[in-house]
C-alpha cells in the first residue's frame, strides 16, 4: 500500500496548513469541515500563501493552479471514504476526536489509516473508538505546517509497524523529518519538554520576577530560541496551552502540570471578550 490520497478533517490553521502542504507535494487532498465558511476560508488562505510564493518565484503559476486543483472540499464525512489516510486536525478534545474517529470507522475502507494531529492526547484511547486500532497513529505536525520541519509519529498500543512506516514515509514525502514516539505517553516528545517551560515562564511573571516581554527576550537571546514562551503561546493559542496542561495534569496527577491561575484567568477573560483577548501581550499586568 502507498498513500496517494489524504483526507484532512478540520480546516483551521493546522488542517488548512496540512492540506496546503500535502497538495503542494503532489497528494490528492479532501479537506472536510462542518461549515462552508471554514473550508472556503482555508482555500482562500492557501491561495493567498501560494500567490506570495509565486511572487517570490518559489513556485510557478502553473504549479499553484495544479496544487489548488488537487484540493477538493466537503462538509460530508462520507466524502472521505476513498482516501488512503485521514489526518484529523480538530479541537483538542478527546471525546470530540473519538466521536469523529467512530464515524470515520464506519465510512472509510478497512485499509484506511487514521492519523491524529493531537499534540498530547492518547492515540490508544482514540483507537478504542474504531475497529482498526492497528491503523490508528499520531501524526503531529507543528505550526505552521508549511515551515516547521518535524512530524511526531506516535504509536498507540496496537499501532502496527506497517502503519508507522507508511505514515513516516508520507511525512517524508511532504518534506518533513519524522520521529517515532515508541510509547503512547501524554505530551509525546516536544510538548513534554515544552510545557514545563511554558508553565515556569508563567510562574516567573506571577512572582513578579519579570514581564512576559522580558522573559521572551531572555529566552530568545539566552537560549537562542526563535520565539519566547509567551510569543509562542500567543501564536498557537493560550487556551490550547491551558487545555494541554490540564490534560497532562489529569492524566498524571502530577502538580508540575497544573496550569497557574494567571493563565486560567487570561483564558477566561478572552472567552468573555475582555480587553486581554486571551493573549499575553494585551495582558494588563
């Protein structure tokens, strides 16, 4: 088996970025979401990014048109029936993801591989919603998918060697470097290392040691990171960071993962439409 046609479930920044990447690299893509405005918005963003690439002579107009023609959009899960690989890129909620996998299990061919772009959640638990746990795998891209070079390929308890191999090959065909996470552990590799840095940065601000801006400056200049922890949380979404930390805490009951109250309050303020908007650099310290 080889992967030639990819379904992407979720047309947000990650799903749209994965669809863009796959189409540019020659895969047929079916992009699915629940509302037309989401898929239409994703295609508009993709075309806009491609226009910039054409202007910079990184791709030709013909290559742009060919890549866009390889992307079809749909609001119906049934249109994913013919794909070789589904990459799920919806909200980080375990029950929502399980529900999607259970529906896809009844629609897709027995040989279709289900990959989840989850950054932390259990692949084994997701696989339990299907009749094909050997074909369920984590395929964690990083934001933005077009630029970030890594894909974490995560084994669930029942994931087969063939599934891992095929997904790693697909990641390589997209120009990415895959690393295999051999045990289905919360946070995988990158988030298990990154989240303690996020949480400690927040505690430094809570204790009045430094501002978010100065923490970012210290990390960028002292550790040579391209972005500081607060910039990165704003970029990926503060609410997602809290959600991941809560998941890690609930799975492990280890207090080191418990999100500080400051960041919880920031997320609540963002939900209520307060001036913070849920971002650190609008935070009224």
